[in-house]
């Protein structure tokens, strides 16, 4: 790859906030906003897969019509920090492999670009295939192409032979491949040991605004933020809450998010006699989620698997303690400040694990928690300024003059050949 002459960046992503799904891909939007100081011009290419269960003949007819449809479906607008935004709908038949879907994304972007390459010296893609492959197939020959992987469904991608082969090629061709944490990197290294030295780290950025005005004084208003699914452990959380509320009737629990378990959780709350103590507010915009964090006392995140755990860091940023499972990402993001931020518990199928964790945290709160310290440490690791420096060093190394390891990647520098 050649050395870029300018500081133009393109971001290729299958997820980004839309009017229909305003909270989708918020972490990609945060990355664009966080890195504004690192680029002179940026354009986001949102290749949005529109899944449909259609017969093969109908799908083939759609694909024949796609070039003409794209001339009407592509929308150009603006997004955060003055970046441009190109929205591109991509029809994808449900049932195709991840590799087949990636080829459709790539072909659609090529059509929308009129066969011309992306006009940027750096292209940064999100997820390996729909983002990474699409970026590599449409980047300029002299462009640096980077890929960040953060998908929890990565094992499903690599279980498909054609998708696994495509991912291997993505790693080989990309300038750099990043994982947001060891939970992701370990999966990639196991699948592609010959690329181990090419798979490094890049954290998600977190906005650290003003924390709550009044500090938490008691851990009575519980909060959960995320999808209402089995993987997130929300059923166990409700059962644990019922047991804890039997000891303290002043406890309340708020679920923020949607998912297929909402009806079951609502019904179970009624069975447990908790209808007045448990609130379901549905999906909300990121700003409202942060407001709710400032209004509650404790974030409980009993997920089975997280590649990073942005919600956990956001909660500490908002000034609230956390009780979170050791599910991959959180034990990395909170490394060294576990007790200061709240507490970690094991992933189990027993709600009493959550109950015991809550009791331990409650009994040492507030003296055993140091949220200002935890917040300061996390700011140095994942704040916008730290993440902007980390991206700038790899995007435009010829312009880097301080020679310092970015705070966001310093703990991982030993395994990052780009440091």
C-alpha cells in the first residue's frame, strides 16, 4: 500500500443510525465523531442489508433490477462532525452465506460509485466481510484499508467454509485488522493462526460527558440497557431481582431495550408480583439512555458474551456503579479498576450468582467503590481524545510526531506491531 498524501477517510459499515433504527450502529457513529481531529474529510458509506425471505427466482429478478434501483435508493447527506453520509440499501435474500452477502454489499457499492473507487486515502471498515470485503473491493489501489471486528456472531461467520476463506483473504489484503478485545481476537487467531501477528487491538470510543450531579447513595434503582435476549441474561436478572426485592421492597428495576423476550419477561414479572416494581421503556436513543443512567443507581449487565461492553463503560462515565459478568469484554475494559467501578460476577445459569454479587457490592458501598478514579482511568483508555490518537497513528503514521503509545492501546502494546 502507498503512503496517503491527504487525510481523507472513508468508513464502510453495515450498521449506522437511521430514521427507522436510530440506535443501530451508534458505536460506528461514535467512532466517526471521536476521530474528527484525525481527518480532514470523512465519508461514511452505510451499506445497509435489507433481508427478505424470497424464492430464488424472485431474488434473481431483484438483483437484475438492482443497478437501476440504486440510482433511486442511494441517499447522500451529512452526519456527525461534518462527515458526509452515503446511505445504500442492499437487498439480501435470507439464507445466503455471509460471504455471498458481502459480495452483494461490495457489488452494490461499486454500482453506486459508478465503478470508480472510493475517493479516500484511508478506508476503515467495520466487521470483516460486509464491511472489510466491501472496502477492499472498492478502495483505491494506493489506499490503506483497515478493518475493525466487534461482532459477537463471528463464530457463525467462520463456520461457513466460503465465509472463512473470504475472511482469510480480508486479513491478508488489509493494511491492518483490529479486534475490540481479546474475546474477538482469540476467535480470529484460533481460526487464522498464520495471521496472528496481523490481528491487533483498537477500542471502541466512549463519550465522557458530565457525570450525574448527585452521587449514588444507595443501590436501589437497578438498570439494564441492551437487547432483551437469552444471550444477555435478562431472565436471570429478573429472577435475581425478585429475590433481592424480597429483602428490600424499595428496589426497582428498569429494562431499556427491545427483544423477543420482552413479552415473556413482562408476564414473568406479573407472576412474581413485580409489575409495579419493573418497568420496560423499550428502545431509546443514546442520549436518553445516558440520562437514564444518571437517574438510576446501579447498572446490572449479566450478559453471556460481550466483545467489548460499551454499556458498562458508559454507565461508569455517567457516574453509576456496575455489576457485570465476566463475559469477555468487561473484564478487559475494567481491568485494574474492577472494585472501583463496582463488581464482576461469573457467567452462570443461577440467578443466585447475581444475588450474591449484588449483596457483596451493596455491603461495601459506597466506601469500597471509587467511581471518580474508575471514570478517570476509563477516560484515558476509551475517551474520544485517546481513541482519536490511536486511529491517527495507524491511519497516518507519517504525520505522527510524538512517538508515544496512545493511552487507548497502551495496555495492549506488546501484542500490537503498529505501536
